[in-house]
C-alpha cells in the first residue's frame, strides 16, 4: 500500500462560524456536529478567530481510492503507530483516509510504516 506525504503544515481547530473558513483554499476538512464546527487546514489558511487551535501537524494519505468493503486499513496503520507511541488525528473523504501526526513524530512515523512494508511517496 502506498502512502503519499502532504507537503505542508496543518492546523486542527474549532471555529464558531463557517463564513470565517476560506472555502476557496485547496486543502481543508470541515466537520460539523450539533456540538462543534471543526476544521483541518493548511496552517497559513487558519481563520483569524478560532475557539481552540492546535498547530504543528503533518500528514499523509493512503493513495488511491479505497473501496468501502475494505476493512481494517485505518486500524492497521493506527495500530502500528500506536505501538510506537505515535498519536494520530485521522480524517476521511469519500475516496481515502488521511492520517495526521505531530511534526516532531512525522519522519519517525513514516520510517516505522516503511519498515512495515508501506511505500512512502
């Protein structure tokens, strides 16, 4: 399985108003529930007004389109990283999954996954 590095720094934050999010940016995830409005975006695209924010994330995606019948892909990746005491923040799209780790663990996470047979692009 191939993993593709995302080449920019990311921020995870909570916002109060979706109008503060730059919907023209080329990379962001929005999660809205009855309790919160969360955003993952390039650090430089983070809205000025946030309720909480956590900078210093980097990420990678599982390459290709994952069929919904596939089971355990995210679980296996997160298990490998957990065994090496590397925490994750995961988000998913219709096509694939993205895993974010803190900057200080990013290279080590990729090395661990490469040692487990994953190809890092």
